[in-house]
DNA sequence: GGGGTATATTGACGAACGTCGATATACTGG
DNA sequence: CCAGTATATCGACGTTCGTCAATATACCCC
């Protein structure tokens, strides 16, 4: 009895609307997508990727440094993040280190991002 | 004389490669793009946008709260960020506030993001 | 091997971010 | 006007991020 009254109370209650509005993706999936966006959410990383994408083959770190307005340790830091994200790879040649973009990973990232965005717009 | 020697020294010097590798976009443009990615770089914001996109019309805050695993002030915080970014708009109706996604802004954001990504992959 | 160069790493620092309890504000029904 | 509810704001706190000077590491050439 009490139970029925409670249910009725809820139905007639002061809900603004019923929560049919559920997210289509789990929070875990949203977290994964957020990581994708996070990797691109810094101007220096975007510029580094831009230079690397535009230079088929390899670019040495000194040229990457010249392309962005931060000091050498900071460039190294962002290159590390990009490397750990799998978006670039590096190769040591003598005294220098050359970076190149990983097209496959970049394409996969682009596809995942586009899929998220398709749901919004 | 000294000057010529210096130039020659640089030419023959120990550069790994000439910096033909310049970014195609300015740092200011990269900063603007990074802001776009930043707005999407959080799981709660992605989930909120997801729910809003999937509900043509309006969704009240209480339902948005139910859709994400954070407390009410945090939901309010992220809704404010989305509102300030122009991605959603709100309307107060009596006791409740309804949010809706701004399709035009979402589409514009998507297009800008896609343009950046096209350069990479 | 010693001096020079390229890149990475470390450590420190301030700034920005994310979260939440507490509170304020605005509305509603009685 | 009062008690209750919905949402926003405030204030504090811990965490992560971005940057750089200093240093380490690895390489090169003489």
C-alpha cells in the first residue's frame, strides 16, 4: 500500500520530465574520447603535428624547435607526449633525432574524433 | 669579410637539415584550434553534449545530472563552460532550466576540427 | 679522450583545472 | 509568508599541466 502510494506520488510528483534522456555512450567511452581530444588540445602539439604532417619523411628536432615559440625542453616534452600517444615516432641518426608522423595512428584518431562529432552536429 | 665567413660557416656548419619545415599555420591559429579541442576534452562535457544532441528540443538539468557521474555543482560548472563556448543555450521555465544544443555552433566546431584533422591524416 | 653539439630528463614553480560542500537565488504551492 | 525544490555561485582543496633552467646522456670530430 505504502509502496503504491509512493509510486503514485512520484508519478504525479514534481519531476520536470522523465529521464528518457540517457547518454548513448558510457562514461568510460566518453573518457576514452576525451583523451583523444586532449592530445590535440595544445597549440604546440598542433603545430608540431602540422609540421610533421607536411613533411613526408623525417624532421629533425632542431627544425621542430624553430617552428614553435617554446624552449627546447618544452618541445621535447610535447614530443614525448605525442610519442606516447602513438602519433609520432622517432629515429636517432648520429647526433640527431628525426621525428615522423604515424599516418595510420593519425588517421585512426581522426576517424574516432569524427565519429564523436557526427553525433553532435 | 668577417660577415661572409660567418655565412659560409653556417652553410658548411653542423645543421642537420635546413628549416624548410615551417608550420603552415601561425601559433595564434593553433591556439584557436586548441581551444576547440579543449572544449571537447572532458568526458562529462562529451556526455552532456551527447544527451543534448540526442534530444531534439530541451533537456532539464535534473536529467543531465542523472546522466553523468558527478555532483550537481560540477554539472552546473560544465554546463556553464559549454554555454560560454556557445555550444548550448538555456531557458528557464518556472522552477526548471532547460538546455538545448546549438546545432549551428556544433556544426561550425565540427567543421573547424575536421579541417585541422584533414591536414594530419 | 676532450670539447662541442643535439636531445632527453629532472626538478621546481606557478597557473589552470576538476570537484564538491556550503550557500545563495529564484521559483512553487500551500 | 513559509517550507520545499531546482539551479547557480562561491570558496576551498588537491591534482594535473606547461614551462624552463640546470643537468644528464649520447654522439661527433679532432
